[in-house]
C-alpha cells in the first residue's frame, strides 16, 4: 500500500536500518494479513485520509533495510531523541494490544549484541551414603539462539530449576558438562550480559515498587549524558505498565514489618527488575508462580515483546501455562523425572504434532501442556514416560547432538566484545555513554555509592524503628544508669571506677542491637551482588556510614546524660567521651564482623559472647593485671576497655588524694595512651577487613 511516512506526526529525518512507522494500509495489504497489523491508539483516534477521501484508522508497521541513521553525516541528537520517543510509543502499542505468535514485533534500531547458549552433557547428582551418588539430571545437550523464548517444563523433581541454575551460572555445587555462550566459556563478565530472576522475592520492605525497578536499571547501564532523564523515566513507566505495576508504583514492597503490595505483585516486581537490566540473556525460574492466569499472561507477553525487541534470549522455567501463555514461547524443553531426562526439545508450535506422531493426540478442547505433563509424570494414571524417552532418543537426540557439535565450533563475540560493541554503538549514536568499563560491575564505584546511599537513606527514613531505636534506647538507658550513679562524682575516686566501667560497657554494647538488621540486609546484598549490581565494598561503606551515624548520636547522648547525672567535673568529659567513642567504633566493627560471619543472628550472638566476656573480664576492673595468672596477663594487651579505664583514671588520679593508691590497687600503667589508641585502631581495621571478607566469601546463596 502507499504509506505516508510519519512518526507520531513528526517527519522521519532518516531512513533507518529498522524504522517503525505509522502508515495507512489497505485491508488487502500483504502487511495487514494474518492479523499482523498493530494499532497505535493515538493514531487510530486521529485516522488518516486516503486517496478516496475516506477515513481509515488501520495502521501498520513496516521494516526497511537501509543503514543506521547515525551512519549519515548530518545525523544529530534531535533525531536520536525523536527516534527514542517513537520507540516508546510503538512499544507501548504492543503492550496495549493482544499478542499472538504471528504478531510482528519490529526490533529496536539500537540492538544489543546477541548471545546464544550451547550446552553439552549437563548432568547433576547428589552424594549418598556409601559413596554412591543419586542422579538428579541425566546428561542433556542443547542449543538456543538469540531472540528465542524458551519454556523449560516438567513434573516436580525433574531438574528443570537445576538446569536453569547451571546455565545461568548460579549453581554453587559441582555439576558435569560444558556451557558455552557464543561458542566461548563463561567468564567474569558473564554477569554483565545475563540477568537471573530466582524464585525468592528478596527486597527491602520499605522500598517502593518504582524504586526497586529503577535501582536495577541505574546499576546495570552507564548514564547516557546526551539522553535527557525524561526518556529513562518514560522507559521505566513503560516497563511498569508492561508488568501491571503502574497502580502500585508508589507502594511499599512490604513484608512482616510494613504492609505493602501483594505476593503476586511482589513477584512481578522481581521479574521487572530482571528485565530492567536489559541483558542479552535472561533466566527466569518460575516467574509466574503465585500469579493469576491473567497476570501470568501479562508477564509472559511483556517478556516476549522485550525478547523480540532487543533480541534477548529468554529461558523460563514454568508450570503448566494456559494455552494463550504457552503459545508465546518459541521453544519447549520438556523433562521427565526420576531421574531428569528429556522427552521433547523443539518448537512449541510443533509439540502437538509430535505428540500425535507418537500416538498420543492431544484431546480437543484441552490444554496441550497439561496433557504433555500427564503423560511424562512417573507414576501418574497416564504414565508414558518410557515411551516418550525412547521416542526422543530415536527421533530428536541425533539431530540435537549434531547441532550442538556444529555450534561448539562456531565462535561469536565474547562477553567483553559484546560490551565493547554496545558501547561503540552508543558512541556512534551520540548518546554520550562515557568511558567503557571492562568490569564485572557496570557502573563506577562512586556511582554505586550514590545509588546505594540514596536507597539506604530512603529506607531508613521510612522505618521508625531504624531511626528511633538507635537513639531513644540509649537515651532511656542513659537516664536509668544516670539516676543509679547520681552524684557519684562527690564520692571517693574508688567508687567512680564502676561508673566509668558501666558507661564504657554500655557504649560498647550498643552495636549488638544492630546485628539482626545487618544480617537481614546481608541477605539482600547477597542476592544483589550475585547479579553484579554493586560491590561488597560499596555496600559496606554505605551501610557503615549511615548506621554508625545514628548509633553514634545515641551513644553520645547516652554518655552525655550519664555524665551529667554523675556530678563529676566537666574537665574530664572530653577525655571520657573520646575513649568511649573510640571503643564504640571498635565494637561496631566487631559486631559487624560477627554479623557478616555467622549464618543467623542466634549464631552471631553465641560467637560474640565469649569475646565480649574476655574484653570485660580483662578490662582491669574485674581482675587487675597483677592478680591475674601470669600465663593470661598478655590478654590485657588487647583489651580496649582496659586501655580506656587505665587512661581515664591515670588522669583523674592526679587531682585526687587517694589517686595513687587506686592506680596501685588496679595495677594501672600510666602513659600508655598512644599504645592503646594504636592497638584499638589496628583491631578496628582487622575487624572491618574480616567483615568484608566474610561478606564476600561466607553465607553465599546455595543452589
């Protein structure tokens, strides 16, 4: 048909390699056949005038084959922005209308380098008593091309999630087999080109839905300085709309602490976060579990549109989808269990005919995927497992092995080359992507800090307990202990020792109440860093900086209140406050290391108690150095509270008539302040290093 080229009312300034256009189309136009014409609501309302003078709202899209627009010498930034605006409009039209396997989805003009996955003889087994191993997944091979939607299905225990975890690089236990991406083994940059959506929805409860999706968006792509922020916001709005999250965009994620979105909505947020990473590979483990049939179709529809738009390879583990959902997948990999074996690997559209050729035609008006699973579930009333395993080995296995053998010899782009090509394309398109980073994490360290700090401040400011507990609890305890030691300054110096000891111990123990929160946040961090969103070091710096700020205010107020009640002259307050804060920072590092090392809060407490007991026992207050056994006196050299008490009373003893007697009684050694500060700072550094190492290497997500 004759088309008047326009883009939302704006003339097209270039002839692009892939240009999505609105045009008037005859009903008998080849492009309108087969239900492939897509309607754009705004343009539909306006209509178009054709040669016969009548109004025709029918609009179609077509694809051209000319060079990319930025290859022209007169290409400019305005043309880029016009193209991006039309991309948003045309993609929204796809989301707003029904989708079928025959629907034409034009690819984006700015394509990410594509990735295929080839795997050979992947198998997994578990050890049993007597040195034997129980086979979970027998050797399986296959190849999936870029831009394909692949459904992995099978009965419970067939190893479909195990297979997905192996392909996604999430399997922490040993398995056998070979996995190639574009013909190359996976390397440290694999996380940059792949995204994973697991079965667990692990996110901060006081996060809002939009913030959660935007978090992944910002951390997985460099900032494009020549693209206005409005375009990123529109793209996020489009993504939220695609997964039905617009209505809850400003709702908390929620949990046991605060009411938020529903479980199904939370599941869609997790899926949207994975898609927001805009990777070349997406692995999704049961993303539709817990969703209604309508919501499940909405999510799979969104996945298909994005998959085809940017040529993303999407592998999805899914349970018995309804017909409208199943037909949106290009490939089906069907497994049986006990042990996991392949019974079908091929086009989803060819599965019904394959079953018929095996002598098991799908009944009329039934869901084919339900029928498939009925026949390949061991022990079921329609069990035909052996027959279908044999049919696969006879009909499909040889062709699959031949394909895998061929693809193993082909070499495409490595992960580094894919990232470099994408960066170069953004440079040519005048998007202003900045400096290329060949790192496992997409954005620079300072940007990680900014994004993490923004999230931490938002979440903390919304949680009353996170603000009030570190401040109000120390104030309350300070008042209680202050009343107990009221006017202790008017009594003998010997009686003031217990006051200083209690003040220091209370300040030191303040960090213990933060351990449950640290362990909860550590779990979130493990999931985020497994996706390469940010580094452990950035998370530690942001967490320590914000948590210490609030705890430090509470500790300082506690010290001030207790000292004000004591009646001790204010001459010694700066010195006591200084030693108290030094011990506070040390013990905060210590409790942080315990929370990073221990798997649970209870274990962290058990690990911390012996160290706390030793630090207090050898502080010089309960046991003096002279009265301790000779073989234990070396412990006093590492007691931070001991150095603080010793320095404080050596100073206070000079103004008291019984000061020297007290120094002699407790075996205090004066002029040890510098040594004490050096040892405390050194211990602080050691504990922070142990915290980072524990966060990196301990308590990994086991799969």
